[in-house]
């Protein structure tokens, strides 16, 4: 039987967590007060009351304004350190953490402030036995020009993050909009992943673009791939990682997508379980494993296979992988 302790204690790699999505109500209030930011909420209960959404757009409408409290380098450090402590309690050994620079630079916060604060936390995470690194995401609802500027600004720091991703509102924002940025990132030796959120308009077409044209190594969410057996076959053969987030899916699509996860696991796809925005969707990585295991009656072997996939799909070296597999 799969218990909460079993899912929490299992060694895991976290490959799909947005650092801004780990902003807990308590820290939000503390930073709002320190930085003198009016957020329209004064108590934890009032912040929790604001957490109402049932699809991607309504979630993002709550999510981005909350980030206004992040101003100083220390704020980014504190945010990331708080997350990394939670990750350590969940026996996360390796974390590849998304950050959204445009959500901050668009408010006048310097790119260097964001990345320096986050990076300092990843260094201090070694004391927690976590090997952590960063993935820079482009906001797909902003312009190509904004993504181009962001990549230009980021390239001097290219040894400070391991890859690029693509997130935010997928509607009318296909992956190919950012073809040039993905190419440039790859030319600079960066890894590439991108979101294909669950049950979006044109999900399958977006997944096809990511695999056939852009050549991503992972797809974040991406479970709509089950609609095309040839693409499933391609993903299995080429060890494409799919990072599924059950609690997030339950908010955004009213479905944890456990059936799809099990089918893909069965077909040999490197699918694994992650937390997306844990402060918004009701739980960290262990909670996501446990919720899925409970709802779909997973065996211990299935849970272990998902956790092993998280290391296989990670961007650690083959030698490090051998340690965990
Ligand atoms: N940003 C944070 N979480 C996200 C998600 N699930 N999809 C797209 N963008 C996001
Ligand atoms: Zn995500």
C-alpha cells in the first residue's frame, strides 16, 4: 500500500515547479508589508480567499499580481530558500526550478536582481542535500520581441541556468512563435523544454510542433499526447520527458489525468510527477504523488517507476543518473 510517508520519502527529482508558484500566503503578506506594496489583502484568510480559479487564464489572473511583492534580491532568495526547505522535506534530491524573468522585469525589477537572489538560494541548498538549478521561461503571451530581449539580457548569465522553458497563457500562443529563441538557446548549449498545458485549444498541434520542429527534450504537462499514438511512440523511443502535475491538472482541467499518466507509463514514456505551483494548487511534490496514488490506486512499483523517470528525464549527467537509478 502506498502511504503518504512512502510518497514523501521516496527520492525524487523536481522538474516542474515555478518558483513564483511557491509564494505562500504568509511570505506574500510579510513581503508586502516590508516593501510597502498594496495587495488588497491583510490576513492569510483574505489571501486564501483570493485563490479562486478553474482554468489556466483565471489562474494566471490571480498568479501574476501576487508577484508584485517581490522587489529585492533578498526577496527572491527568501522565496527560493523557503521552497528548497519544503523540497528537502519531500526528499527532493535534484530540482530544476522555473523562473519567469519577464514577470519581474516588466515591473522594473532588474534581471540581475532576480537571478542573483535565486542563484544564491540554489548554492545554499547544497547544505540541504539538494542539487538545485534554474530554468528560465519565456512568457508566451508576451511578444517575440520581448522574448528576444529577455534572452539577450540572459545570455551573459548563461552558465547560471541550465535551460529555457515556455509558460503562461497558451491560447493563441503556439510554440513556433518562439522558434528563433529556442534555436538561439540551443546554439548556446542550453537545454529546452516547454509547456503544453492540459486540454488547451490545439494542445496536440502544440505538442507536435515541440517534438517535430523545435526538438524539445521535455514537455511540461503534455499528457494530451495520448491522442496521437505515433507521437507517443516517438516520445518513448526518444526518451522525451513529460512532467505531469496532478493537483494543478485538477484545478485547470478538473481531472488529475491519472488515466493518461498510467497509459504513458505503460508505453514506456519517461513521465514523472511534479508540483507546478504548490502554493496555489494545494500541495508540494509528495502531495502530488500521494493524491495520484490514492485516486488511481497506484502500486508501489508504479510510484517508484514515476520517481525513477524524474531522474532519467532530468538534466543531470549520466554518472549522476546511475547513482539514482
Ligand atoms: N505558470 C505557472 N504555472 C503555469 C502553468 N501551469 N501553465 C502555464 N504557465 C504557468
Ligand atoms: Zn507549469
